[in-house]
DNA sequence: GTCTATATAACGATAGAC
DNA sequence: GTCTATCGTTATATAGAC
C-alpha cells in the first residue's frame, strides 16, 4: 500500500537510519563520519538524508538523548532501592556493563565524542548528564565509606574517576556477542575494584 | 647573525612548532585540528608551516615517535630490573603516570587518536607499540601470578585491559601542575589495584 | 522518499615573491 | 622563514524534479 504508509513504517525507516548512523559514529567518530558515509551505508544519496533529519548534529542528538534517558532511569532505581551499599555499587557496575552490551554504539559515541559535542549549541545536556553521573557514583561511594564497607583512606574524587574511567572505557574493546558476556566482565571488574588483585 | 643560523636555532623553531601542534592535537583531536589552527597559534600563516614539515601527518608522526622511544625504554628497564613482581607492577604504574605528567600532550594524542592514525600509511609502528605494551604488562602479570603475589582466579587478559585502560585514560582528567601530583595518583591507583576498595 | 544538481564553506597543500 | 595567492578536494546543506 504505497499510498497509505503507516506512522509505524516511517518511524521504522527513521530508526533504521539512526541505527546506521550510530554504528558509524561509534566506530569512526562523529567528526570523521560524513553524511555521505551514512547515506552510502543506507543505500541512498546524501541529500536524501535531509528529508528525515535537519542536520548531522540532530542525528547524534537524538541518538544520545534516547539512550541517556534509559540509562539514568536505571541509576535512579538503584539509588532508590533498599540494597546495602556494597550491593548498590555492584548493581551500578553491572547496569553500566549492560549498557555497554545493549547500547554499544551509543556508549561509544558518548565516551569518545561527548567532549567535542558538548561545545556545540544545544548539547548542554551532556554536561548536565555528566554531573548527574558524578553525583550518582559519589553518593554510592560516600554511603559505602559511611557504612564501613569501603576503605576511607583514599581520595574519594580520585576513586570516582577511577571507577568511571575503568567502566566506560571498556566500550572500546568489549564486543557484544563475544566470548565474554557483559555479566562476566562486570563480575570480574567488581572483584578487582572491591577486593583488589593482591593474593 | 641572520646569515649563519645555527642548527640549534632551526631545531628550536621546529620543536616549538611541534609543541604547539601537540597541544592542539591533544586538546581538540588530530582530525579536528586544522593546519590553520596550528599556524594561528604559532603566529604565522598556514602555508608557512610547509617550510618546516611535509604534511600535518608528518608532524604528529614525529611527535609520537619521539615520545614512544623514551617510554618503552623505561618499560624495558623495569623488565630487566631485579625488583620483585609486585614492585615491578608498581614501577610500571608509576612510570606510566610520570609519562602522563611530563608528556601530557603526547599521551593524550596516543590515547585518543591512535586508532585512527593506525589506519594511515606509515603509522604501522603504532600497532607494533600497542602489541609491545601488551607484552610488557602481560609479562608483569604472569610473573605476579607465578610468584603468588597476584590472585590467579581472574582472566589475565581482562586484568591487562583493566589496568591499561585505567592508567592511560587518566590523561583525560589529569592536569600537570594540579593539586594531585602524578606520584600521588600512582600511589592511590596501585593501592586500589592491588588491595581493592573493600574495607 | 529519493534523485539530480549545486551552493557555500573549509580543508590540506603548493608556487613563487619577498 | 614568512607572506600572497590560489589550486583541487571534500564537507554540510539546499532546491526542485520525479
């Protein structure tokens, strides 16, 4: 029925183009991906992309906003839960690796291009999300120290950066569907973080 | 003496331009830094840069080669030393943070742009150095497990990636001359890695 | 929804004057 | 060693035909 395309079909085409763009942004970087790259991968010409999106920037904007709404919803659930401090830290690490597994492209774009994108108009929410993420982890760490399950002799800001970097940078080598599952990686990371490498 | 410029003076000007370029590559990324950006920062016009260098790529090539020769020389010294396995791991972490402190731009370029640069002709040594770095850390870890100072129940490849990522990604927030010295950061990272965060 | 065709700007790099 | 001037290419984005 070419005359009466459903909204669902339009949405599907739009989402398909966003998925293609996200994979290219993730693997080559936002600046290093041209609209011609995206159009080629989609089997159309570059000009045709502008029927669906206003600009290249609006594409990455939509990709990142959708992903971050889901991720921070999960962090909020952990904070609101009634698990003990050590379990909450473990949950936060696991949720992060699940995000790397299920939204690999989006995490890679956020990890590798957020610094540049944050300088553009309309991307101020990236800095807000960054601050929000810091608050989540810092609160988990402070609760852990207060409860006596985390050692108190370390610089807590440095510990935050250690965990944040360690978790998110894994997107650059972790491959969904590979030999190690996200849960397996998360288990070992939690072990190293909380118990250390020492025998 | 304008007629008889010494080699030292030419070298100084060349090194000054490389330093300016390295800072821009590090803060904005290689692809996102134009030759006009470099020339502007140096107070000359873009065409004048080509009196000193063949291309933008040859500039970053010279920056990375010089840095890596020094860094891997230090790793080799650690491997050849007679310290115990745990001390060698500590030394490797400290040497890495000293590199972040004293060669901040170079480390940032290697951390952020090596994946792209490695695809270019003439940059095959980046992959070689990457493999060499892996061998250094894997050898240190295997010796640690064999000596019984490191726990043996973890995936050693995953531990390698954990340490590598954790150490080098710190270049994105560490600032030379800031409130935390490289040695202080290295001390706390070694503590977290070997002893863990658990109380 | 895609194509043809093109506007406009920025890019890396070059040639020759000074 | 730098400047003037510009070439050739590629980038994002647009206008209108189909």
